[in-house]
């Protein structure tokens, strides 16, 4: 094997390792964003339900 072939193999291995690392980070960020979005939706639903429950209680006491 000549020098160019060895550097090509090292370059391919380095590219695979860097890509693996970057994809791992990307999936972590996407998972965090998805969790954040899910929490926001659930919190909004709970807020609307609580607001409706307390609004009904306030109307019946007046």
C-alpha cells in the first residue's frame, strides 16, 4: 500500500467517526425539541382544562 491509500483509509474512518458524532448530536437536539413541544402542548391542554374548571366554579358561586 502506498501513502495515498493509507491516508484515504484514515480519512474515511475519520469522516465516519465525525459523521457518527454529528448525527448523534442532531438526534439528541431533535429529541429535546420534540419533548419540549410535547410538554408545551400538554401544558396548554391542562391550562385550558383548569381554566374551564375554575371558570365554572366561579360562575356557580356568584
